[in-house]
C-alpha cells in the first residue's frame, strides 16, 4: 500500500556533529484520488472488484505519523460513487473477508450496495473468502447471488454488546467512581457499577431490535429460499461452514472466485470480462486475490483495555461481529 511504501521509504539523514545525531524525516504524501487498474481480462465489459476486508467500521485509522487510513464505509462509498460515473462498469464482484463489525457500519455498506443496484441495475455477486460472518454476511445479503469458498466460515447472525464490570477491581485497589447525572439511567451500561434489572431489560431490547433488523435483511436477501421461521431458527449466533450454509439456504453456491467470474460473464452475455479495481497511486493489485488485502478497517475488539475504557466510560457499542 502507498502509505506503507512511503513509511518504509522515509529517508533518514544522520549527521554526526559535535557528538549529536540529527534525524530528518519528511512528511507523508497526501492521499490521491482513486484510479482504475485492470486486474484480469483484456476485453469485454468491466466488472468492479469491491473489497470488504477486516473489521467493518466507519472510523478511520490514524497512523503513527498522522495520516488517516479511510474506513471501510468511506472507501466503499467512494468506490461505488466512482463506479456510478463509469458507464462501462457492468457488474460488481463483492469480495468479503470479514468477521463483521459495527451495526451501523455494516448497515451503511449494505444500503450503499442496494442503492447502487437500484440506480444502475448492475448485477452484484458476492464471494466469501476465509470469513464472512455476522456483519460480513449482512453485507453479502445485498448481492444477487452469494458464493462461498469450500473453507469459508459464515453465519453468526446476531448482535452483541459487551462491557467490563470493574466494580470489584476498583473496590480492591481503593478507587471509587464519582458520577453526576441528570437522570438515573444516564450512565446505563457503565463498567463501574452493575446494571439494574430494568437497565438490563432496556439494553436487551436494543439488542433485540437490532437483531430483528438483521433478520429482516436475511429475509429480504434470501427471499424464496428461507422463511422467517427458518431464519429465526438459524439466527442463534453460531457460525456455519460453507457446506452447512449451502444446505441451510444461507448461500447459493460453493466455489472459487473463478466460478463467480464465469457466472458473471454468462450473466452479461460476454465471452470475457475485465476485472478492475479502484486503487490509489502506489498501490497495486496483481490478481483478484490481491484485492482482499486493500481497504482494511481499523481493528475493533469487543473490549478495549485502554485509557478511554478505564478512565472514562467508552459508551456501549452494538456489533454485528463474530469474534471468539
């Protein structure tokens, strides 16, 4: 990636003068606009490789030298908007390798893909790689057809929200939390005190509503293949193998990227298609598998032990995420 190349290519000039060493470090170059690169194929209509890799979030990743890595949400929207402007983009191949992420981040990408389909009418095929679970599966539901590699892990349909209970630890080390609040539930889900039964019910109701939204997406995406009763039975949070997912109706076919490309080629009534990626200056994708390394969102763990979490309430996060 260009940011890493620039980072590793920083020029260090050491001058030994009066026993002192001077280090000169140039600033990082700003990000350039997206550029099209043909990954495979020489003729025929263009099919965009759209990558969903890593943990899904709408938060950008700040590097040590101050540059921002675009979030998955930001990058996907930018790529889709560019594709809308290109009349020769005739299809989208959605490459998913993600355990999921935030509820909102997953839902935005799902919405953006549906919007693209409605506006342009282009077919969208999803290909699941190593993992396409929870929010990763949620996004794949926007596709017209879902493929999974033989070794894919998918499913994990559900919502999770986790926080720490630090009350016992704080008692042991003699630290007390002092809170002034306008209402008795203003600090609901605080790690510094246990929730009351009423507060537990409030939080569970939010989880249930977000879970229902996930089920709605499965019902819409698997229309004619799964009933709501069947979806309810499958949506207990467990992951499924590719074989199990196919048998249960969660996906359409087990195969490789080549199989999805062949199906897309046939769908477009073409003898060959050109697979393209949108990249920035300095990036490179040598094949469609190279695409899965780009656009990774920042790592997002269920529980973050950092100064924000320990010294100040980080707030509840609701996740479509499978992270054992």
